[in-house]
């Protein structure tokens, strides 16, 4: 008998009907002879609604009480799901993250899982139950406080439980049929990917693809847990994310040259203008940023103008951290020695990802040609071994993604990608 972990996202359990539909799927998996552990997210947009509510009470809620509040969302869905399963004549028990043994550090709102001790889950399974676990939450090792894992954290809960329980697979049910060659909400002709390596998936996730979170894929790679991303609304095979290509029927799925195009409009750009071109300047700028605990993405330094010996340094960062970064730099202006700061939040990032670009010359040239044919101006460029990213105007992003998708032959000839649910909020 195998053990499977299934995770259902908020849009799959958005209302009572959704919960009943999901309960049927879970019972099917059990009837097929599996031990089944289910991880659920909060119903629909519940988490966002709870955040709105907290903000009405206090302008910048954070920390212990905020986590306590947010974890309520997952508690509602886990209990309802257990009831719906019982109603179908099967035994189910629900567990909070803490009861399931999800132990984290004590960083509220973005805690990291440091251990999983799923004793109670095992016991429940051994008694023949289906175990339902609230995603996105845990308990801190030192203070025993309730923590949350950061937005979208239920996927990480699922993979962590799959690893701790030595599951055969972690199935992630979402509102699309799998991982697509581009966001199907933007590119109707996006194709479902049958198999993708952990490496390519990690690059897509860190480039803005929202279907799986970076932290969840990182965890799956570390413990070598295959992930099957699929829809809870259709019975179709989804996308396998694993270390080795899967077999389908009698044919092996091949590594694609290009896995897909990702885009991200959640970043802003800061330009530090008039920085003396001498050793130590970049160090003091980025030390300042690091001390403010701001994560940066791309960095570009221009050549200095000969007459002045001054240069500009630009970098991108999450918009949500913009204020913090600007304040920190302003405070250190005398120490660093720059003229002024420019802040631009009307940017977007487009990334092309694929392990095949290591061995296929011309990918970069084709990428830039596609952008230029679409009349899109490039502001910043950064690359890794298996990714090229550019920053453009935010307004150009949709056009750019579609143009690049077509140029690399990724458009599907037959079917349009289906988005089954979710408000995309
Ligand atoms: N409910 C949480 C969120 O919306 C966690 C999750 O969905 O994975 O971020
Ligand atoms: Mg959610």
C-alpha cells in the first residue's frame, strides 16, 4: 500500500460544493488502496480577507497575533473537509500544523520548517483514517507559538509532510492542469508541460511563475520528492516535477530545450545616481540594503562618465520592500556618498528558462530579437546558466511574454489552456 500526500489550494475548496468535490477525489485515492494525507489551504480568498480585516484594526499587523489569525483560515477548511469525507462514509481526522508535528523557527509570518514529527498522523493513518492537515502553519521550536510559512506556504507543508512520511508522491491540486510554458492567464496558447526538472522549476518559480513556490520546490529537490501538479477540476494527468524524466506509456519524456517563459510585475527598480567609481562603493550600498533585511534580485552598474568619475548602480527588489530600502539608503547617504536615488515601480521582468540553453547557441540572440520585433525596450539584463531575464516597462510585459512564447515555438497548436477557478487575487 502506498502513501500519497495531496494538497488542495484555496480555489479548489472555495465553497461547500468545492469541499464536497474534493472529498470525493480524496475518497477515490483511498479506495485505490492508498494511505492518504491531505493538506488544505484556506477557502478561496479567506487569507486575503483576514489580512484586510487585521489592517482595519491595526495599520501594520505582524507577528504572533497576525499568525494566530491567519491560521484560522486553514482550520476552517480542514474541519469542513473532514466532515465532508465522513459524510461519504469514510473516516477522517483533521490536525493543525502544530498537531501534525510541523516545527518551525520563530520568524513570524515567514517561518521556516526545521523539523517534521508526524507521529499523530502516522497513528491516525494506521487506524485507517484519512488525515487532513492545515497547510501554511506550524509551531515554533523554542516559544511554542503558532507560526505561518509565508503566502502560498501550504505547498511547502505538503512537500515537508511527504518527505517526513516517505510518501511516493506529493500531489498538488490547483486551478490549472499543471505547469504551463507561460502563465495560462496571460498566454491562452500556453502548453502544459508533462515533465520538468527541479532545476528548471526552481528558476521558473524564482522568476515569477506562481504555480509552485520556490521554497516548496527547493524542499522537494532536497528530499527528492516527486511533485505531481494537477487540477482538482479535471481528471487529467498534470505536470511531474522530479529529478529524472518520467516515462509516459512506452516513451520517455525528453528534456525540452526551453521549459517556459515566466513574468513578474511585483518588483521595483532603485537607481543610485552619482556613485564615485572607486573600490568599496557597491559594498557599502549593498551592505546597507542587507542590514535592512531587503532581498535584491538583479544588479547593474553602468560605466562611469570619464569627466565626472561617477557611475550609476541600479538594482531590483520586491515592491513591498521599496520603502525600507530607500529609507536605509537615505539614512546612509553621507557614508556611501551618492547624488540621488530614483525609484521606479512601473517595471516588469520577463524570463526565459531552460536547461537546453547551456548547449544551444543563439538562444539569447533569438530572445532579444523577439523582444525587438515586438517593439519592447530592454532596461536591465541578467542571466544564469539556464535562464535569461530582462526588465522592461510594466506595460510591455504581456506583449513581451506572448512574443517570446511564440518565437520559441511554445504556442500550442490545438487546445487553449483552461483556468478552472481562482480570482487570481
Ligand atoms: N492560505 C495561505 C495563502 O493564501 C496559504 C496557501 O494558500 O498556501 O497564502
Ligand atoms: Mg491561498
